[in-house]
C-alpha cells in the first residue's frame, strides 16, 4: 500500500491511495477529494487490519477559505 497526494490545479491536491501486489502490480487506486472546501488533501499513514483486510488511511486536509485551516482525515477501505 502507498499513500500521498496527487497535485490538482492551483494549490490544491487530492489524497491518493494505492494497493500493489508483492510483485509490484497495481491492484487498485482511490482518490479522496474534499471538493466542498477547495482543500489540499494529503495522505500521511496507512494501517492494515490483518484479520478483516480493511485499510485505514490517515492524513490532513487544509481548507483554503481565506486562510489554511488544517483538519484530520481518516478513511477506511476494503
């Protein structure tokens, strides 16, 4: 698994998550975009539940509404 961000137009970015096989082949990708706030979203860490296979991604979202207001993001994927 990997996380980070994908740059978008202007100063914004979308949080990016990808799963790969042990051989390096891409299995899936997900993108999180808090478009309602014109935000700068970035992934920072990943944890995988070995029993359920659920993937938890933590990151930040900076709301660009006159000033940057940081917020936490926690996403869950299967």
